[in-house]
C-alpha cells in the first residue's frame, strides 16, 4: 500500500473486477474490458528488490487520457533503502493499489472532472521518484542491499504501450502524487512530445521539489542519464530538478497548462526535507519562493491549500478542500476543462 495512504488512514482495498494480464506481448487495448482495471506486466521491468512490476489501465474515452504516476516515498542509501524504510518496494493488485483511492479515481462521482477518462496508472516500487535506471549495492548493519532503481525503465515500458494504444487523444492529463508528482513532470516532456496536437495539462500533487542542500541523494538513481535531450531542457539540474523541468516545459510547450498543488505545511514533504538535513521552516520558505517564481511563467498556476494534509488527488478532500474561497475541485476542473487558466490560489 502506498505510504501516503497509510498516513491518511484510508479504507481497505475494494474488490476490483479487472483481470491480471501478464502476456508477452502485452494485450491490445481492444482486448481490455471497458471501465474496469486491467493489469499489464511488461517484460524487462522490475521493482527495487527484484519482484515483478506491472501497471494498470482502465479504458474509458480514448480521446481523453490521464497518465497517473503513483507515490510512495524514496530511498537513496542503506538506511533509507533497508526493508521498512520510507518507501514502497512492491506492486500489489489493482484492488490493493488503486482500490484505496478516492478523489480523481471516483469514476462514479458526478463532480469528478475526469470521470469517464481513460487512465494509465503507473505504480511505484523503485524508490527513485520514477526517474532511475541503475542498480546499487548498499550496506546497512549486517545487511547487503541490492536495489534496482528502475523507475524510468518501468515507466517507459508502460508509456510505450500507451502510445501505441492511444495514438492521438484530444486531451492529455499528466499527473501524479507525492513521489509521483516528480515522476509526472520528469516524464511530461516525453509524453507531450509524443502528443503535440493534444490539449495537455501537467499537474504535480504534493511534490513541490524543494531540496535541502543538494538533496542528499547524489545521482545514485541514474537520473541524469534520463533527462530530456531537447534544447529547451539544457539548463535542467538535479539540484533544482522540479522547477527546472517546469521552466523547460513552459518554454517548449507554451500551450500546455502547468500546475502544482501543495498544502502550506505538508507533513510528508517536510518529513523528507528533514531527513535530508533541513527544517520545517526552511521547507515552507523554499516552497513559497519556488512557487512564486514558477507562477511568473505564463502557463503555470499553483494551488496552496491550508493545513498539513499530504496529497489531494486520491483523497476525499479533493471534493471539499477550500482556500481563499476557491474549492479545489472547481479549480482543478477549470485547469483541465476550462476555456482559460484559473488564477493561482493560496490561503489568505
């Protein structure tokens, strides 16, 4: 189960009707049951400790496709990568992974702005915020840990199937929560390049990207080798990865709508900031400074919610959170479906 759902105390997994499909080659979209979760297992993919990776698809409107990158912590050394560390290292069934989610995943909710969309759900089990393609060995006590940081490789395999299955959708939403917020913006350049005619939205949920010092991870994940090669992203650095990627997206895809959500005192983002040597006050100041700079981009908007809740898209609070008189679901609907970008929102 994703770590942020444990913090939220969400309900136990629902029973899903989607069948597990682990064939090679992967099944065609036409072979998947409409409106139900199907499980696809691409060859050559793996989770951090060698267990199988798979992704989920819920076919809906083929002209409206949401790519959702799942969250679940991170690891970068022996302490954080040991069993029980602050990240999830396996992918379970669709019922266990997606069944705990509310918010955008309530396809039966009348207020859901993406109800009926096709969903490509990219699970997370590699500790590398969906960006890695390396293997590392760590020592922790008397343990030797062999970790496969293959988040980038796994995502690219899932995306290759999606590109073939959804060749030219009219609308594309690239999003993700927590670690998945970083995965969404990291893979957005590839996805938007693949869909140049689509109306595109990129939204990071609860992953602002403020780092303490250099982030403390070095490049143990192999992230640098997977950065986009387009000249618009030539200035992207690992130290300012998220903000640099959004700036590059703004320049390369000026018609795309870019956004981030966070609360003003996100407890999980602060936790990881402290693990890397920072302080709660430092995270808050860095978050405000970073979003202020990104809001200067013509096609970027932010929503800062009150309190310390971590994540909004998969939570019931998606339909109730309000800041400065604007409900988040209404703001999100305007971002995705409106004729013009909504204004940025923050608590008064």
